[in-house]
């Protein structure tokens, strides 16, 4: 099984709400405000019900779409927050037009050994290869991710996506776990909404 690196020019701008300010600013318990109605005076909308924005919960994943008169961008995402401070610990945002593959960005907290990169596991099955950090921004340290048709069935059937990293100060392993509850339905919905 292969994890292809997605080093797409401005992928970071399309990930983690940098392109979607409502997602980037979203804290625990925040509501995503509807985008300005760019369809005013027209009967054509790219989202159901004539909406200019859509947010749905699928288990532990969220589907978000933003639309203008001519374009729409739909993603599925998962975020985790510190229970005491409410600060975001990690986030992953993916886009998929087919539901058979997906690409996006993973944001992890500061303090990791960036040169070591990360490895991924679905349940206890290690995925081939390692992924490298591309940069660190205010949202955290970013890793472009891409899941192909070999990996996608594992994600749809799995219960957890495990991220293995190394702490910069101690060089000790650091592990993060993302629930895959709702991943399959969120992926299918994102692909359906992304279609023409």
C-alpha cells in the first residue's frame, strides 16, 4: 500500500481553513456562520437548497462546503481540542471528488522533530513510507497527505488512524490517534457534493 505525497503548489492554502476562514477560526463549540450570499438574485446554486455554505457532522468527521455562483469547495475534516484550554491539538482536512482517493493536509502541534517526518497506521496496519512536514504556521506544523485507492478501503473500514512522530526535545515517540468513526460517510458525502 502506498501513501503518495501531495506537494501541490498552494495545497496549504486549501487546507485547514486557510482557504476557509470559518474553519480556521473555528474553536471548540463554535458555529460556522453562513457565507455571504453570492447567489443573490439568481436561482442557480451549487449546493442543496440554494445554500452558499454547508456544514454536516458524520460521526467524528465534518463535511464543509463553500459555494459562489460558479465554484464550490467541499472538504471533510476532523479536529481535536485540549479539554482544558480549548486549543486545537490537531486537525486533518481532505478533499475528494471520487470517494476513491483523497488529498489534503494534516496539522500537528509544535514541538515535533520535523526532520523525522511522520508515519501512519490504520488500526495496527502500518502504511508504507513516511511523510515529511512542509512548513509550520499559526495552525501548527503541516504535513501534506494523499490516500490512494489501496489505502482508502482501510480507512473506510478502520476504527483509528494513528500518527507516529518524534518529540524534538526528547527524541521520544509521540503518537496521535484520529477516530475514523463517520469517515466513510463523510468521504462519500464530500465526493457527492463535489461532483458537477
